[in-house]
């Protein structure tokens, strides 16, 4: 299917409004365009006032940008969400089982389901984690799974984010903004709440504290105010009622982590870290890091502190491992995947590379370690020069890339400068794994605001929408 033919979330192929959008479509038809424009301007002003921004790397230090917020929600019916949520829980269970396995018995490698070198030579595989037990055997406590809709409306998993997945604060703030701008709308719909996410997150973090700790101290570790997601770090710490700390605020003594307070050192039991592995401990990883805590790895390996997510979790969200997730589900859970992967060509394979090179103008090519929409080629939107440049890179370093068909991402009505028009979207639900695997009914819907664009990342000009999951 080409990107010109896409599934519309609000209307069917005949232009008829889908049942779960009916009440909203009636309301929207009665809303004057100037009123919508006024509400959008009000939302922008409020986001600026509340400091709901993100920093963009490469710009002057301190530069912040507003993530564009679209005032037309994405609506998901209850049964559709139940199916999607079941698939997400299944997938994250299997991913956690995989991470535990590769750092212990490596049964899936011995069985030959995944090539050993794909895991053990992966840049995200951390040998220091081999044999390390973590509470409950849970490594990816917080997962942001990117889901897209294509074809006749089928959901596909585009990628798994298990390192330091971001965006949940925007999910929460988008809902608060919609309720403030359009309070009467929520009387027409029974929209499932999302505001309990911080409580769920805190409960989960406390549940994975080190053995024997009954009243754990939880902190959020941030790289600092210049990080692109700093607003989210501060927001989640405030919402959970825990301390927001930087590496310099903590120290390790006798394999125990402490934070400095005005009342003296206080023991830290659980660290929700928003700092990448390489920067967590200058004694173990990058010696030039000023973001981490010297000795943190030793305390972690000794079982004296929990890191969420675990060191080494990133190997499971690497794009070169992504094609094997359906096999993980079969191997660890004995089940068939409820959600499908996007068909993926691994350029390290000779036949796959030949196929990709022959069809570059049709495909999306991604770096296996890439993120944020960078380091990728969207074939149908690329120039001949860009395609030829990428071809040379692929021939030289095929192992660094995967390729996928250019999916016809579903589109949702969006209020843009020209009025209401369809724009392509994806969805990032957030899955929490502690004593149970759970998620709030919703997620962050990202929207490609440029006409025809398939890149939804905020750093690449994308915006966000509120996601309404209807209660039955």
C-alpha cells in the first residue's frame, strides 16, 4: 500500500464518520474555525506559561521550544484498546524475559533463535550485567512502545523504547489542557482517565526496591536543565512527590547510594534514571562523564539500589534486535504475537541488502542505534542525491542499518493553518512492569504536522494530540 492511501481514524473509505467519532464530529461541525484558532492560541500561551517545552540539541544553550499541540483528539474505542493493551503487555513481558535470559543462561541464543553475535557484539549489551540479579527479574520497568496503524487499520509495533523512554508528561499535560479548553466535551464522552499514571509509576518503583527495604526512598535522576526532556524529569518528580537529583547530588559509600540533603545524607533505594548507561558511573563506563555517580555500578551489582530501567536494557530495543521480538514471544511465553512487527530487512544480510539497494526510493532506512528521527532515509520523500548518498553509506556499513516498507500511517483530522486536514500519526503507550504489567488507557499520540510527512518526532517538527480511550 502506498502512502497516498491511508486509514483515516475519523472517517471510513466512503467518507462516513466512524461510530466512535460521531458525537465529536457533530460538535466539531458546529465549532467556528475562528473559535478553534482562539483555543489553539490559548493552549500555546498556557504551555509557554507553564514551561512545557523541550530543548533542541545543536541550538544555543538554554534555547527551548514548544511542542505544537493539536486540539483535535485521537479517539480509540474501548474494544480496540483492550486488544492493543493485551498485545503490549505480552510484548513487554517477552522483552523482559529476553533481557534476563541474555544476562544469565542465554537459552534463546543456545536454541539458535537469535544469532549470538547480534546480541553479544551489540553496542548496547553490557557485559558487566552478566549474572547480575535484579528485583523480580524485571529490567525494563518503563517501556514506551511506538505503535502505528496501516493498511485497513491494523496496528503494528514500529519500535520498542526501553532505555529512557520519554513523552509521558506530554500525555498527561495534553489531557489537562483539553479538559481546561473544552470541559463540556468530556460530558459527551466517557474518556478513560490518564492522570493516575504518576501514582502507578511511584507504586511500581517502590515495588522493585532492593530486598529487605520496606519503605524505599525513590529519586528521579536527571542529566540537568539543558537536557531536552528536563521538563518531563521535573514534572514526574513533582507529581510523584520525590526528589529530582543530578549525579553530583549523590555519592556512594560502602556500596550504598546516598543523596545530600540539608539534614545530612539520606539513603536512596530506587533511582528512576533518565541518564544513558554510558554516563551513569564514570568509574565503570565513560570516565569523562559528569552526569553520573562514581561507584553506582558497584552498589547496583551488590543489590543495594534499583535502577529503573536496568543497565543493559537497551540491547532489547536496538533496531537490529527488533525483528526477533515475535520469536521471543513464542520462545518465552509459548504464545503467538498479538501485535505484528513491521516487515524488516536487515542490511547485514547479503540478500536483504541487495533488496534494499534495489528499492531505496520505496523504503525507510534506519540506523540500528538511531533515535528521534535522525540518521534515517524516507525513500519516497528523498531526493535522488539523498538516495545516492545513503546508498554509498549502506554499501560501506550495511550492519548499521535496517529497512522497512514505507507504511501508509493512519491519519487523524488536525487543525493546521489551512483549516482541518488529515495528518499522519503514531501512538506511544507507556507500559509499567513491577509486581504486574499495567498501563493507563491512552498514550502519547504524535502527529506529523507537515502535509504528507511521515516523521512525527518533536525534534523533526512533529506535534502531539490528546489520546482518548473510550470506556465501554
